[in-house]
C-alpha cells in the first residue's frame, strides 16, 4: 500500500520531469540558452542537498532533489555546447564565490550548517542566470522554472523528517525559482512594449 508521503514524493518527481521537458526541447531548438555556470553550481549543490536529506532520513521528499541534481548536471553539459558562451566578470566572480563556498561546506561536515551554506551558495549561483534572464528574458523557459518552484511544495510535505537540513533548501528553491519567473515575465512585457520588438 502506497502511503500519502510516497504519493506526494511521486507527484513532486512527476512535476519535476514534466517541468524539464520544455526546457530540453527549447535547448535543442536553440530557444533557451542555459548559463553553464549556474547549472554547474546547481548540479553540485543539489547533489549535496540530496546527500544531506538522505542522511537526515527525508524519505520520499528527497526524491525530487535527486532528480533535480541529475537534470542540472545534464543541462550543465548541454550548456557547454548550446548555452550562453559569453561570460562577464560578474559571472566569473559569482562562480568563484560559489565554488569557494563549496569548499567551506565540505569543511563543516555538519548537515544543518551544510544546508544553510548550500542555500546561500545556491542564491549566489543563481545570480548569473538572473542577470542573463534580465537582459535576455526570451532565452529562458519560464514554464520550467515555474514548475521547479511548484515541485518542491509537495516534496516538503513528503518529507519524513523535518529538520533545517531537510526543508530549508527546497523551500529556498520555491522562492528563488518563483522570483525568477516573475522577473522574466515582467521583463518580457517591458521589452515587448519597446519599438522594434
């Protein structure tokens, strides 16, 4: 018999899979150009968060985090060939700070401190994509980021243990992805009103 938390875990994972489909389609159609730096940082951080959730017995609530780690790494690889290829000084600084912070995480060896650091690093890792999305909002797939925010809601309810190490990171992804979607939709409207677009 499937329990409610497992149903929520499956639902979150299914939403995650559905959310990545348009993103992959748009990458291969050259409509979406992912920023490699952000996706590299996200693949590492989400893998760390998944490991921390497993350590803290998160149960079905961790499934979507594992899926996300794999998807982020695949998108990072694709971004090397089909993504944004011009990196600003800001992008390099963001990547350096994120990678340095990962070293700090590795030194802590404490799941709670690790997740707090991972959450902060994730926000820093999001900065290049935020910057690119602000300047080129039509090169991002809003649906994927919206579903990435939504998928973590049932995942939080599917957790079997509620500690900072299990719920903080997915909660932050709801906020960050949601803010990103709002920003690119607003930017699209602004740019569509400008002459010549």
